[in-house]
């Protein structure tokens, strides 16, 4: 067991985003110390936990619970052949609450939300990495559906939580997940939409977005999961969700903008249908 001690952790601060992330020297290299306590007050944490558990059907937001959930998800993803950060479990850090921190592999990779639209990176390289992303995405979703395991759903699906390092994709941010796999296909569609929305947000060149969108339609191997996105947002089996989303779409102008989840769901439905039309081409319009 390694025992680490720091007089001033603040000088190693890497990021504060609901947790504290520190890039620290470790075993001749570097590691990321993630502290799950301290960045949110106790009242906010309890209220968020109640909302997660009672309303959203998700796991607890309490710091120790977030750590347990994250590492449980990482174990399942790793066993499924998806690359996640290594965990250094044989380390103690003086002055930090037991069960409230963890030490992870440091990977100096390129985040997808910057990489895919970066004109300084050859397009063939970006497109190749994106196609690998699509293959891993689909394989993981198939496993989630087959096993009805919500831990294989990326609850915080966002291109900011995928990176490339030397041609290998790393996925991260697993602090919360859903507690039931009863509606696992809907959870898959929810994650799909979260990433599509993220792609539209960060890839601002319309032609480049159309290319990536077309690649998704062509290469994501489970069309039924894509088709279910429109159902989830406009024909949800839960009457309360269906009515709520209907009102949200009709009454809030911003939800009818091109980048909204509703507009993207409609676009996805129409482009999938267009591919079925006689004489249709194979590229997104």
C-alpha cells in the first residue's frame, strides 16, 4: 500500500466540475486524484440525491455512492472490452476521507468534442476514430440490451467524456447510472440522443456534421435503437412523460430550434425514412 501526503493539493488542481480533480506526481509519472467530496454543499447533495433516486430512477448523488457507482460501471465496461482508466486501488492519501476519493490513470488524450471538428487533424484520421467510436457504441448498447444492464449505459453521454490517445478510445465519467434495466432500450435511445446533441453542438461546420451524421446512420449497427429515439421523445409509453414532452416541444420556442433534442429526433426519423425511399441515396441530406 502506497501512502501519499501533500502539503498543498491546490497547486495540483486540474479541474473542479462537481468533484475536485488533481494531477499529481505518482510512481515516476502522473495520476489523477479524484475527490468526490467538497465541491457541493450538503443540502444541494441531499436534494440532488432525492431527485435522482425518486424522480429520475438513478443512483445516489452522495459522494461515497458516486465513487462506488463509478468504479462498478468501470469494471463492467472494462470486462466488456471498452477502455476506461486504470484504478490504483493500493494507495492511501493522508488527510482525505476514506471512501471519498480515488486515484486513476492519467491519460493525456484528445477529447472528442475538440478533435472531431479540428481542421488541423487530417479528416481521414478523425473519421476513422469516429467510426471506431460508432463500432464500440453499438457493441456496448447491444450488450446493455441483451443483459438489461443499465451500468452499460453512459448516463452522462457527451463527446467531452470520450478521448483518443494514440489511436485508442478512452471513455470516462460514470458517477451515476440508472437503477433498473426494465426500459433498457429507452435508456439506449436517451444516450444516443445525448451524443447526437453533443455532436451537433461541437461540430459547427454543417457539412462536417452531415458527414458524421451520415456515418452514424450507415455504420451504427442497430437501426431499431435509432428509430426508437423518435418514439422516446414523441410517443413515449409513459403517458405523463409523453404529455410533458409534448407540452415542452409546443410551448417552448427553444425546443424547436435545429439543435434541440426534439428537432434532431425528427431529423433522424426523416433521414432514416428517406433511406428507405425508392432510389434514395446513401448520404444524409
